[in-house]
C-alpha cells in the first residue's frame, strides 16, 4: 500500500520538483528549522499521515556526497543547537535539555537510499549555511559521518516525533559544504536529481 506521506520542502521550486507522482501531499514550509517545524506540525495536525519527509537541496561534504548526488539521512542532527563555551561548542543535550538527534526508521532509510542511489549518512541541520573551510572542518570533526547539511530536517523531525510519525530526510546536493562560492551552485541539476528520486520513492516505500 502506498504510504500516506507529507513532503516538506523549503521553497516552491523544491515542492514542484518533488510533486511528480501525485501520491503525496507536498508543502513548501519556508527556510530554516523553525519554519519547517511549524509547517510540518500544521500539516500533521490537519491530515492523517504515516510518514513525513523533509526534502530539498543541500550542501554536500565533498568526499562523501559530491554536487549532483543524493543523500538520505540515517540520522538527522541539529549541528548548531547549543552553547559556545571556552572549551568549544556544547550541544543542548550537554546542557541538560532536549535532543539534537533523530533517527529515521532504518528499513525506510535503507529502502529510500537503495531505490534512489543515494548515499546514506548523517544530514546536519544548521541555522547558518557553512561558508568557510574552517567551519566545514569543525563540522567534519564533530560529525565524522556527516554527508550533507541543510536547514530544515531537524525541525521537520521534531514535529514528526511529537506527532509519533516516522521521518525521512532526502537532499539533492547543489553545492559543496565549504568556502562560499556562488559560481559552484548547481541548483537546477539538484532539482532534477530530486525529481528523479521522487519518481521512484512512493513505490520503494510502500508498506
Ligand atoms: O549565500 C550562500 O552562500 C548560500 C550558500 C548555500 C545555500 C544558501 C541558501 O540560502 C540556501 C538555503 C536553502 O537551501 C538549502 N541549502 C542548500 N545548500 C545548503 C548548504 O550548503 N547549507 C545549508 N543549507 C543549504 C537549505 O536547506 C535552505 O532551504 C546560501
């Protein structure tokens, strides 16, 4: 049976790219984790779903996920939710609060990655796009399994967890994580890759 899924993208161009099968409800919820959480929570309160997917373009850690490739998250991590201290960054969990990590169901993440040819790995959620080699290296050290970064996954995952609905995140890589270089963006190619993924996902994720 086809899953009843809601797909949360950030912007309309991403929503158009994933609205290919007609099987799933697609919303463009806005950029950043707060907008994404609000949009996902709203959708989950209004409809009956058994899967939430955060989808869109993202930055790739080049050794693992080059521009044009796809990444499916086996963990969704809030990379900058915490406190800066003299000894470095401390995640909110180290301060005694909340969570910084959500884990999609393994069988769904595996099936999505296999069907789309995606790399399976950690997708970081950041509120500030990485723009330097130093920041990229800091993230690599803190998250050795990081394959990609984007700005919405953790927000969608928080809403999904609160509603008791499984979550997936899939990113098509539009740019490398690292020094800012707008010439290096390949947004059209990434949107094309996203469409190809969503042509096969509904069948691959049937329950
Ligand atoms: O101005 C810049 O240097 C810059 C570089 C990359 C992305 C942006 C955006 O404003 C796009 C944010 C939007 O797209 C997703 N996205 C795409 N690439 C990345 C990235 O490398 N790091 C984080 N997010 C990225 C993100 O999910 C937003 O929806 C600006």
